[in-house]
C-alpha cells in the first residue's frame, strides 16, 4: 500500500521499526504495504493513531490526511 510506505518514509523509518511498534514481524508488516495481506482493523487503528491520520486516508478512500475529530468519552 503506497500510503503506508509514504507515511513510514515521511517519518524516516524502516519497515522493521513500524513492525516493532505493532508487535509483529517485518515480513508481516511488509505484506500490508504490498497489499499481499489485508490489514486487520486493530492494526489500522494503531497505524492511524501513530501517523495521526484517518483509516480512510490509509486505505486511499480520501486524500485528506488530517484525522477526524475524536469522540469524547461519555461516562
């Protein structure tokens, strides 16, 4: 996935660095970037939070890099 690669490279990081943050192997993460494997929702959430963007941006559904406003907890 080019967006994942671009976001990673914008931070001057390697696949192994992001894989470590996600608690997975570099090979597993590489398969997300190359679209060999689908990205689980839990990983998409972590990536969106880490890169401060939206899941829609990561998936190429929007060109707006800015994340959506977060909802407030209602306790």
